[in-house]
């Protein structure tokens, strides 16, 4: 297992090589989110799936496999493979339409979605407040944990019309890794945001599944 300083050095190297892709991807994520909010339709759902596929493939290939030189092997290949698999599933969904991405109806569920989206967008701000340098920030869309939080919010908001496989794979990353590795070992306290999103997404998945079962009887 690498040290916390080695993890942050690896993130700095990754962000430095990718810059200025991070702010461009975040702006695109915001634009697609607004489209999904104000013009919900098949086209905006498809556009978001294309974005999520790109984001997950970028994280899997570049963060873990290509540039994750300081990450322990073979674990990094499992982690990279996880994100690549999720990215492929989103890409397939573009053509199969397993999922219809949209925002929840009005009410507490929609308000929670807005709150979690704002929290996820604040990932870099939390890093700045903690004293991190610009290249040490976690950007949703290009860094795994922020990207996971964003994808889970969109999927949880779109229940029940979502493909459950990438949903569960994202939960595998969001819930165990944050409290067991990211926060205690690497001191990535920003990932408390991903953990909160993961718990909410898990509760929504279970609740939706139970409601679906009740309707059968």
C-alpha cells in the first residue's frame, strides 16, 4: 500500500498532465445537467450517457492504468478495469436504451438530488479550503471519486429506469473505498461527499426494489 504523500503526488502528476481538461469536463457536466433538468428527453439522456461513458473510461484508462504508476499492482488493474467496465456499459446503453436518465419528480427526492449535486460540484472547493494546490484537487468527471459521486446522483435520480449493473459497480467503489481506504489511509477527506452520495444511492436502490416487489402482489 502506498503512503498518503505518494497518493497525493500521483494525483498531482495526473492533474498536471491532463490540464486543462478538468475545467472543460466540469463545464460540460454542468451544461448537460442543466439540459437534463430543463429539457428532459431521450436526446439529453443519451448525451449524458455518452458523457458518463467518456468520464469512466478516462478514469479507468488514464488515472489507474496509464498514469497510476505509483498505485499498487495488480490492484490498480482491477480498479481500472472496474471503471472501464462501467464506461463500456454506459456506451452500450446509448444504443440499447436500458436507462432513461432524468431528474426525479418534484418533492424531497428532487431537493436531495440538487443538494448532492451542489456538494459534488464543491469537491475542488473543499480541497482548496483544506490547503491543497490547484493540481491536487479532485475534479468530478476526471478523477474517480468525484466522477463516481456525480454518476450515482444521476442514476439514483433516474430510478427505476436505469441499468442496475453500472449502478451497483459504482456503489462498490463509493461505499467501501471511502471509509476504509481513501479517508483513513490517504486522508482524502473530500471523499466523505462520495460516501454520503453512495449511502443515499444505496438506500434509493433498495427502496425502489422493495416498492417494485410490493407492486407485484
